[in-house]
C-alpha cells in the first residue's frame, strides 16, 4: 500500500516537473557563476547531446510518454558518462582544491558552484545502531561490495567550469534521470545466476553510485524529495545523499564550529549562519541529531517548513519513537483549533496517515494484555488507560479520509486496543453493532451518555443492547481499573442501568413494553419502578405545562386579531 502511494506521489511530482518544460523561460533559472572560460573541447559533444535531448523533451509525445522519455534520457546519459568519466580527472588541478576550500568556493546548486573534486571520507557511522533493518544492511553491503576504488570519490562540484546555459540544462536532465530512475546508460539483462539480493537492490545500488558521480549537477531540493518518495524504505540512498551534503558543508566554518558546544549554542549558530532555504540545512540537522539525539529532533520544530516531518522520518529511521516525539511536539506547537488542519497538511503522501497512526498506537502505550483479553475483546474500563500520543492519534483518525482508509484505521485501533479511537471510527463507518458490543465489554455507561454518547437510535438497537447485557459474563475481571479499583470507576453497563437509559429515552411506558417483550421485567429492581413513576409524573407535568403555554399563545393571537 505504501509503495503504491509513493508511486502515485512520484508520478504527480514528475508530471509537475515535466510540464514545466513546455512553459519554461529564462526566469527562475539556475544561477551559475563561472570565473573561467568554458572548456569547449571537453563539452562539445555533451553540448550537442544536451541540446538534442532538450529539443526532444519539448515534444509532448516524448515528454508524457514514460518509455520514450526514458530512452531520450538514457541516450543523453551515455554522453554525460563519457564526459565526466573518472579517468578524465587525472589532469585536474586548477579548478579543484582540497576539502579545505574556502566557503565561497563551495556553492550550492541554486546559489552557483565552482569546480572541486573531493574524496569521500565517509565512515560507517551507523555501526552502533543495532536495530537497523535487515533490508538496509543487505542493500548497503551490496553497494559497498560493488564499489570500485575510484567509486569512493564523491563529486560535490564540477571538475571544470561550465557555462550558465549548459549548466542549467545539465542539472535539469540529471535531476530528471534521478526522478525517473534512469541511472545507467547500459541496458543489462539479468543473469539467472546473479545473486538474488543484488537483483532486489540493484536500483538502490545504482542510485547511490549515481549520487556520488553526479551530485554536483543535481537540484538538491528536487533530489531530496525524489529520494524520500522513491526510496522511502531503503535508507542507504538517503544516507548517501546526506553524506554528499555533508561533503559540501564540510568546508563551511559554521559546520566546523559545530564540533564544539552544547545544543542551544549550536542551534543559534545554525539559525544565524545557515539560510532557511538552503539544501544544506538538513546536513546540519543530521549533525545535531547524531550528537544530541531526540532533544535535537524536538528543536528542529523551529526550522519547519524548511525541514519537513518527512525529512525527520528519514533522519531517525532507526528510532521511530523519536520521530513520534518530534511530530507530537510539532503539532502541539500550533494553536489547538488549528492542529488538526495543520496535521492534515503534513500528510504528503496520504499513506503517511496509516504509518503514523501505527507508530502512535505502538509506542508509549499500555500493554495489549491490559487492554484486551485472550480472545481480543476489550477489558473492562481499558478505554480509560493513558496513551502517550492519544491526542495525536485522535487527530489522525478524525481527519477526512476515504472509506478504505478509515476501515484500515479501525483495524489498527482494534488490534492495538485503542478503544476511544475504535469507537469513534465505528460511529463514522456506521458499524453500530460492533460499537455496542465493545461498549458492553468496556462496562462504562458514560459511553452512552451525553451528546457524544452511543445511545441506540432504533428499536432493533435497543433489543441488541439488552440482549448483549443479558448475555454478558458477569464474572469480575481480575485486573485493576486505571483508577485503582472498579468501585471508584464509572457506572457499569448492567441491565438495571440500560433499562433506566431506555426509560429516559423512550418514556417509561414504551420502555416497559419492550422489556416485557424481551422477558426482562422480572430482573428489574424497585429502583427502576420508582424511577419510572417519577418519569410518568414528570411527563404529565410537562404535558400540562405545554398545554398551558399553547392556550396562552392561542388567546394572545385571538386578541391581536380583535
């Protein structure tokens, strides 16, 4: 489900990107500053191939036909690979410096860049994360096993100066290749004897290699969004992207100063020195998280919307409970009457709703043995237990959604024993029989009182409720209630209390007739009889009062006519 939703989100994003080709102009282009004349000889063939590709992309029959578009990009990518082949870098000296290049020399894609080739000095910082997913381990090991010695070079800047116009087209096509998963110019047939793990993760391996080779050409903001959608469940690609951002930021004095100091000091440093719209901001956030953990995540709220919840999800994918703490704090940072709409705006793609709900009901929650019996039915009063993220859960389930999504949310709440959310969703889905069955198990009459209570609406529902109460197991549950004892808890759901509720809702006479029909009158106490008598007296007085008011109104109207 999550993967299908991601595919739809990727398609939507690509359509928006591709459509811009038909209407693009000079405005909003890439700002590239070059201090040296272009290397005409090196780029001559690439310029021709790029011009041809851009011309073909103006054709709607190519632009909106995925296979044709991929063929155009694959043909162009072969020329890009020739031009920037690693063997051609042996004579680079003038435009490339070491990693100590000044901050002015390391410029962003949308702020302009000069050439530099830096060696990848990334280290496996995730060795200490023992709970990393098995899939991630396999993919990362596959990436490492396929690397050649020169593949460890992370190209964060171009080895040569490139003219503005050509740079703009190169960046557009390179980013489009990443978004459409055109990562290699060769079409390889899969060998029957090829390792199954490598087959499964070949796309992720190619993506990591593509990022390393052409990082200096990518639109970093678009690349980040594409990686989050396409490789949401494979974090090696995200980690590779972050390593590239770290390489770009490593020569920045601010990044080096952040090696020392406490969290407030570093936050102020980032706030003062790094533009909020900078793609490098997530690299600084990663550095803070690696040092300070969950407390750093909570502090990232101040950088919203430059850093989105989807970014933080990737940042702490090894520790989902920490993401919940961030999301809960982010939602609570908004005024109470705006929290639900704000949360809805964060659900991109829509599948995040189910992912976040499952996380929220799985962390800081009472044990399932306290909320459900051996058969999966609610334990008495278990809806009163405290849940760490109950407000966030209720916000999620109250948001508008299609019927299928609501059903899945209902199943999640039931499987985890979050009964307040389960009953709310049953009300929306008109699953009233299930709701009454579980209210009887929860043994709390307050669930059927008040404006938001579950009062039966038809004679059939009253009969169902009476039947459920009559057949309820009356043996006391051995566990304690959330308040310490059942005697201090809410009024129980028993025949007496349900009969009284029936009399108040339908009147004593109709209630008595229904109880006689169900054969339950002998089980009622004198308290019920006295209450019914009081209700009859109240009804007579009410009818008399209404009659008196009608007569007064009638006399007044006649007097006005006279």
